[in-house]
């Protein structure tokens, strides 16, 4: 499952540089699938959704840092644990019950965004 940042976030920004998928953004910042990944142009995501990786996406939160769930792999393929949760001083990076994914799906997503 993806990780979510709760509204208890203090906006310290410790999590953002730790994300190997560039899935964490400051509140109100727009995001792109291409940010920090190998994705470019028109792509079909592993879930079947067709997107232009370079198109600007609306912020998920205007108040606190947020994680784009389509880009979150819980750091699988990079680290043994989600790095955002490891560095968060207020423990507000928690599993997102609305985006439950198996380890196999998370690793496939990681390989899709970062092919060798």
C-alpha cells in the first residue's frame, strides 16, 4: 500500500528528499509522473491508466506535504522500509488504507518508473 502524510504534518520537509521516487511534494505544489522517474510522454501506468508523464497534476493537499500514491512504492526496490516514515519527527507518514498494494505490485511499479 502507499504511504500517506496525515494532517499532523508539521511541514518540516524532512521526508521530501528521502523519497527515491520523487513522490513527495510540498503542500500546494503541482506534481508530474516524470519528476524523478524515467517516465516521459504518453505512458500507460501499471493500473491501466493512460497519462502524459509530463503533464502537471493538481496538488493532493494545499496544507501539508503529500505523497502521490501512483508514484509511492513504500521504497520497495530501494530500501527495506519507507524512508519518509523513518525520518518523520512526528510519525505522520503512515500506511494509506485507500491504496492497498501487494509487495509484487509495489516492486512492479518501481521497475516501471525506474527500468534498469
